[in-house]
């Protein structure tokens, strides 16, 4: 083959790949949702929220309330839209909001207790009842991680929630934090001795909190070097006793428990055991994605930080999740209100 023909063949291959990539990106971000930014009166201050509604189905829509994991998250967190789209395909709108202090929202999420977050969810549900485009006979809740302390409390207190989905939910604050330290350092390749020292340091931190010690005592203890900032210490001080067991036992709502076999934030064995032992078996569905992470991403995407992951998350976020996860959410929601 001549050099000219080889060059043309190579160019054709590049163009074909580029066209395929463009098509893939368009499909991967082709969401069937329309987003509306709304302000909701919260228990302490206004909540800045996004209402994402299906674009093809007629009103009114059922609605899924989103309850986020720990940290300073905005309404989307950069990865929620594929999940919103999955619910839209089942005929549901989604309500999600910025945490206090994030993206200009008033307040500070570090000042919150678990009870504060429960009150937020209650306020959002009350707001939904005022919207004629939302069908409040079809309310669901989706929660992730730390939402495991919040959602069971809401479910135990209400009778109007048709279904709930919890993804890698926390069950006991102290146990999960010790587990996370051990899992992260082990995955990083630290020695057993290094892992044991780090776990002991976290254990001593919680012992200090249990003794009622203040921030100055914590700083002088030398447990952490450098020490965490005072607002983070106060946040832990307010919430470290959180335990979901009692609330889980009072759930009378169909619940989908989604677990990732590679979860480094939550002890999924303990989580599954708690839900199976506390909930009625006819109300509980457990789905484990063996190779998925805490938020059910594939190929360790959640734990990687490189250009390919950033590009995939930005341009094709649907492909970030483990195969079958989004369909699982959609199917469970649809069957729950059938």
C-alpha cells in the first residue's frame, strides 16, 4: 500500500473513531429531564433546590426526594443527573438541594445535626405538596451514605412515602469511620502496622469525644497532626453518636438497599445484616454490585483521580456507574407504585 493510501486509511480510522466518540457523548448526556431552580423554606433558612422533571410525560409526576452523603455537596454533586434521568424514565421528578453554605445557599452544613437534616427532608416533602405538577401519592426517597442516618428517621415518622432506595447507607457513625480508615489505607498499600496505628488514632479520637472533651483538649492531645479545624471537630462532636438501628426497625416502607462490593466508606456486611435483621423481609430488596464502589461506580472510578476519569465524568457521566445500577433504580421505583 502506498504512503498516500496508508495516510488516507489512517485518516478514515481517526474520523470514524471521532464520529463514534461524538455519538457516544451525545447519547451519554441525552437526559430526558427539564430542570427548574426553586427555593424552599427550610427549618432554619431557605433551601436552594433543583426540581428535575421528565420532559415527555404529562404532569403530575411522582417525586423522588434526594438525600445526600456527607460533605459540602451541591444539588447535583456532578454525578446525579444520570440517576435523575433514570427516575424520569420511570415517570418521576426529582428534588435535590444544595447543602447549607454550598454554592451560595445560606447556612453551613457543618453546623447541622442528623435531626437538622431530617427536618430539611420534611420541609422539602411539605413543599412538594404545594406543587400541582407533583403527584404526592407517589413519593419516593433516594439516599446515599450518610443519608442512612436521615432517611430511616423520615420513613419511621411518615406513612406517605411509597418507596425508598438507600445506596451504601451508614449505620453507625463510629464503626463506619473506623472501617473507612482501615479500608482506605489498606487499598493504598499501607502496612498492617500503619493501618493499625491509624485506626487506633481514630479510636482515641472517638474516646475523647465520648469523654466530653472540648476542642482545646483535642488539639493538646496530639491525636491528629495537624489537628482538624474547630468547625469539623464540632460537627463530629454533634453527630458521632449517630446510629440507625432503632429507626431501621421502624421502617414500614418498601426499601431497596444497594451495596457496592468495593465500598471503602461503609461496612456493607454489617449494613446488610442490620437491615435484614431489623426489617420485614417482604419490604426489603437487597442488590449488591460486587465490583462497584461506595456510590456504585465501575472500575474503581470513585477512587481514581486522573484525566480519563475526569473526562468521563464530565462528558459521559452515565457510563461512570456500574452496569445495571440505573436500570435497577428505575425498575424498583416503577414496580413500587404499580
